[in-house]
C-alpha cells in the first residue's frame, strides 16, 4: 500500500494535481481557481497534504486566525476537509492524515484543532464520527443544527462568531455566498445560474474574496452558504434539484 504523501508548496503547486478534481491534460476552471486561492494561502501556514498518486486522498487545514471561516479562537488549526474516496477507503489513509494533522498541531504548540459539523451529517462536511474517535467534541452550536467540533489540547475552545449564529440576512431572494477554496464551486454556480435564469428566479451570488469578509459572514461557512427568504439553508453545494427543494419548502 502506498503511504507516500506530499504537501503542496509554492514550488510544486503548479505541477501537482489537486485531489478534489483530477485532470491529466485539459485545464479545469475550478482547479485553476483553487490553485490560485492556494497560492495566496500557503504562506499563511495553510496545509494541503495528499497521497502521492492520482487519487482523492487528502487533508486540508490552516491556522484558525487565517482560515476563511466565521470562527474565532486562539492558536487553533481549522480543518477544512479530510477526504478519502473510492477504492482508497479502508486502507488507513484517513487515519494517517488525521494523525499527521494532530502531530503537526502539537509540534507547533497549537491549542487544538476544530472543524465544522452538524447534528445531521451534511454531504459536504468531513466525517464527524471519524473525528470524534480522535476526541473531537462539540465546542459550539447554532440554532439551525450546525456544530463546531474541537479537539482541545489545553482546555480552551473556539466558537462561532455572533454574526455567524444569526443565520439571517435582509435580502429575501435566493442568495449564495461562496469562495474559491473548493474546485467544485464554479460548476455549481454555473448550474444554479442557468436553472435560475431559465425559471426566472432572482439569485445573488456573493463572492467572499478576503479573510475579513469570511470572518464577518452571517452564517456558518466552509466555502459555501445558501440563504432564501433571508434565512440560512445549508453549507452543502446544491444542484438544481436541491434549489427546487429549498424553493418548494419556503413557498
């Protein structure tokens, strides 16, 4: 079994594949946007560690102070994504990646590691049951069922910002906040945009393009957040069928 991992660096970023979407030759809009986003993050201590082969096996985390999420806390890492898929499952890769992150946090004197969760597992969040095996516990919650999970080394705990807990905006039309941290995002924006245009549904796409904007978001966020009728709906990337369900539920 291949346990050869590589971390992305400014030097290898242009040539290494990104595990989320793997393309051998043809450029991919989302991958290139993600690559550009990462080029500005790596100097901030952002870590993208992946299996050294063409497979979806990776972990991505960053210092909480520079993580693009509305979470506050001192000296934590924020875990954006831990993903092992397909034939790579069940081979110990997730364990190896999580243990690397924990060891890295301890070596750098961090207070702990945190990640976004939910009372009902969401499709675009890392496996919470797996994280809890390592001691992650609920550090904070929102009224709409989201949780902040934390593995604390010193007893301190991070928390959602008060604004993130509000989960509401004044705009009543379909509104989507997004950044370029996930390479799937451009294609979902295109699909939702086409659906809304065809069905004459007003929609606003709001790009989160700075750390300041991310920390001030009116909802929990990993890289995506949907509102309708001024109420926060989900962090899940959502296709046209998902948008239909949201509209129907709120009709």
